[in-house]
C-alpha cells in the first residue's frame, strides 16, 4: 500500500490530497479529475455496465465499479449528462462525446480524468503506489537503453518514469488506436522538472500530434497525465504539469 498508510493517513484523506495534486496539473476548467477509494458498489452501475462485470472476479468487479463511479462524478462536474460508460473493443472506457478521459487503479485508490478541447484526441492518466524500491528486473522490461541509469537520482524517479510511459500509452491508444509497447515510447531519463514530451517510436506512427504530459509524486504515489492534441488545431498554449493553471 506504500508509504501513505505507514504514516497513518486514511485512504479518504490520501485520495483528497492526490486529487488536488492531479487538479493542479490540468490546464483549465474544461478538464476535471476525481480520486476515491478503489472499491465500488456493483449495484450502483447501470444495467449495461453491470453486464460488463459478468465474468469478472469480485475484486475486479468492485474496482470496475469504483472507476465508473469516479468517471461519472467527473462527467457531472464538467456539466455533461451522465451516461453509461461502456467499453471500446480494446477494453478501454468508452467516454460519452465530446469528452476524452482515462481511469487508473493502484494501491487501494482509483483516479478518473476527463476533459474537452476541440483539438484534444486522447487523455491518459496513471496512478502508481510506490514501494521503497522499484521492483528488481522491472526496469529492464519497461525502460529502454537511453532511459536506464546505473543509479536513479532518487527512489521515486523510476516510478515517475513508469507513470509517464503508462499515461502516454493510454493517451496514444485513445487518440490513434495504436497499442504501444514500452520500448515504443522514449522519455529522456533526465526529463526536466515534472513536465515531459514523449518520443513515439512505433513504426506505424506518422506524427501530426502534439503529445505532452506532466508527472510528479504525492503521498506515496507517482501520478501522471498525458494528452494528445491534433497539431493542426492546437493553439500551442495548453500545458500539463504542476501548477499548469498558473
């Protein structure tokens, strides 16, 4: 469960604090985020949503319900009609237009983000509970040669790098339909501050997008958001990362 419970904080308090961290990373009021407990009530789902849980284990069904609960809260907060959030053919959440959004589960919490912008094609979010050390051997699977370091600058660094890549995968899949592998996203290991611009290496990717992200750590979690914009429509003014609204 990470350092947050060792320090005596309740999940509700941690969820509220992390939600504030995520909110500060979003660019403006047409985007919103919610973070809450990772277990939900299946009976609170719509009939169509409950049908999607028919073959899930009870724990996974409760996580699914929690994700939909927070997603609906985000949609409501943005002033859009709340509708069932079903699934795309690839298993990702099917957000009601014109919204783009993403859901992430980790460490007993769930986060959901959604937003609207005429140029926005995809959003990815990642919430990752951090241990004392990044799992041995995991870096060889996740990070490419340029990203690996003999010694990380700090214990949280590989978690932030992992979350940045995970958020990028989700955003790019929503925007382009591409299912990127870990090796097909490159983020400089020395990425400045807490904002990042990933390099997409997939051979089928033709470009034409602005891909930006923000990543930080908060209360025992790494948190990241990535967005993909249509480069032809983008104003170039959108930013992600801590205090993006300032």
